[in-house]
């Protein structure tokens, strides 16, 4: 018996760690699966119009505007929408991108206890799971970015790495700068030319020409809406958002045996800072940078590797949330609605869309602030996006993110309905209070608005992030105007 036991092979602890890691990712995906924010539905509306043959348009019968931040993500959703429900396809495709990310990391980091710790550190980052299946391009961006980095460090790479770099160029507005930077760094290191350089440049150059021809602009409308405010204000806001991450990046390029490969990561971090950061929870725009810290951490001197991992701890899931994730295996409970980006806005907006369909005819013009969920569920209605993402005129006004609005302009469009929000619980019977967003407030207090619009009797109550309540109010244009 002892002789048989001596021939038995024990399982290497590394593979046990990796098996546990895979199970953790699966359970986390289940726990966060239902979460989705309003902005994802902006992509879905464009994808829905694409699948129905109406083109990449916000409103099918109005001039086209590029109100989305990821052309590749819209095209993927449009393709998937031919066979699947678009929101569910977005969740599933996001999960596949996370799987791709995992394998890129696994291939780059040789099996060792350090690799296991690095992968675990990234898997504990809250934003990775929170945004991984939330319908936005974040996991796709992370996957393609990591797949592009070998082009800087290795002379002989797979065709996939070139394809990934090319696709990266149409994944985010800032990505073309990263593509050019990676190609320049590769040329600087290896001094060799290949037709694959053109392969990497073709998607972004092709989209740029298409953008000018189709949308009539050289930059996406989201750039004007989000990143065109006062530079000093943006830098301060961006530093408050991403400044903490400068620590591992400085260590990385200082103590790395391959400093060139850290440059795209630092450049992306700088772009996020210069853009003013982001308002969404759990560091959505920093997820790709955090991924590169783990991916490149093993180029750093051994004694500094742990410092990089420790620097990720502020981004980790809270212990109470970790227990809730593990607990969902046998209870089936998932992320609470009060932890969603906008609470139960999606569920309530779907009910509001059903109510609008019963009363107001298809093609009615609706002015709205939350430009995602309701426009998606009312894809055959036209909308005025008061938040400027999908409006060419508003996006080019002075001001930063969420500071661009023009009440007079909205009223000139003569919308049939206006959707306003308020931080009041309608059950308190206090009436509408203009305390939600300054653009809505400016519209509500405008003299013309009170003359031309009246509220309907019904109010839609919704739960906010973190608890508490808000309400959605519908104002209709007076008949005969």
C-alpha cells in the first residue's frame, strides 16, 4: 500500500490556486450578472437601430451623431443582436472578454506562486466584476490592451497580437493614440518594418474616414460632451480620480527590467487624468490600467512585486461583499439593487416605456436626461438628449461633463413629452422639486416651460444607489400649442 502511495503524484499547489481562481470568477460573474447601468443602453439603442437597418443613428429620421464611445462595441452588439437579445448578449460577450483577459494574463505570467498572487489580486478588484458584465466596453478594452503589449517586448508575436492592436484602435476614443504609441515603441526596439503595421493601423484609419463621411466630424460627439471643459478643472478632477494609481506605475517603470512596455500603461493613466476621470463607481476607466499593472508586474524586481500587489488593495472588494458573493452559491442572492449604478432605474424605466406606448403614438419626441434605458425601450420614438451625449449642438457648449445644457434650445425642439427626475419620494406628496440635475432645473424654471407643459398625474418611484428614493415625472405639451 505504501508503495502505491509513493507513486501517486500530488497536485501542484499552483494548479489548486488556479482552480480556485476560476471558480471565484464564475461565482463573481453570477453575483454581478444582473447589474447594468443606464449608459450601456445608449450602446443598445444604436445597436438596435443597426440591426433593423436604420444605421448607426440615435434617432432614425434625424442626422446621425456619434453618441457612443466605442465603435467596436456597438458593431459587436449589432452583430449579436441579429440572433440574441442585445442586453443579454452584451453580458455574455463581456464575460467572454474577461475569459480572454484571464488567458492573456495566464500566458504572459509563467506558472509560479507570484503569478497566482497576481491573478488573485486582479480578480479581487471590485470594478473588474462590477463592469465586466454590465454592458459597457470595459472588458473588451482590457482584453485587447493586454493582447497588444507583447508587440513591445517580443520580436516574434502571433497574428492575434496584431489583430488585437488593430481592434484596440476602434475600442475607445483615446485608443488610436495607444496604437500609434505601441507601434512606435516596437519600431524603436526592433527597427524592423512589416506589413502588419498597416494591419494595425487600418481599422482606426478606416473608422476615421467613415466618421467624417457618416457623422460629418473628426471626433466623436462624446469627446465634445465629456472632455472639452476647462483643462485645470479636468486635471484636478482626474488626479482626484486616478492619482493613487501613480504609485505602482512609478514603481513599475523605475524598477522594471523592461521599461518600454510600461509606457502605454502610464500614457493611458495620463489620458484618464487629463480627461477628468469618470463619475461612475468602482474606477471603470482605470480597470485597463489596473490590468496592465498585474500583467507587467512580473517585469519588476522581485522585492518590488509585492508592493505592486499591495497597491491594488484600495480597489479590492470589501470583505462583506466577498462574503455576499460566496454566499450566493447556496442562497442564489445577487448584487442588491441598492448597489447598482442607478438603483432600479432600468426596471422603472421599462415600466415607464410601457405606459408611454399605451398613450402616446410612435414617433413622438421626448426630451430626457438619462439617455439610455428609456430610449432603448422606445426605439421607435425620437429623443432630445438633454445631457448632450447624443446632441451635436449641446455637446459643443462651454462647460465640462454634465455641465452642458440649454433650456431654450430644448424648448425650441417642441418635444411632446419631457422626462424630469427629482430626489423626492412621491409618497410624501410634496410635488415635483427641481433638485436632481442643473440642466433639468434650468428647464423646469424657464417661463416657457410652465406655460407650455403640464405634469401628468402618475409619478414613477425608484430606488437610488445606496438606498433612498427618487422619482420620475412626465410632463406633456399642452394641446393646441
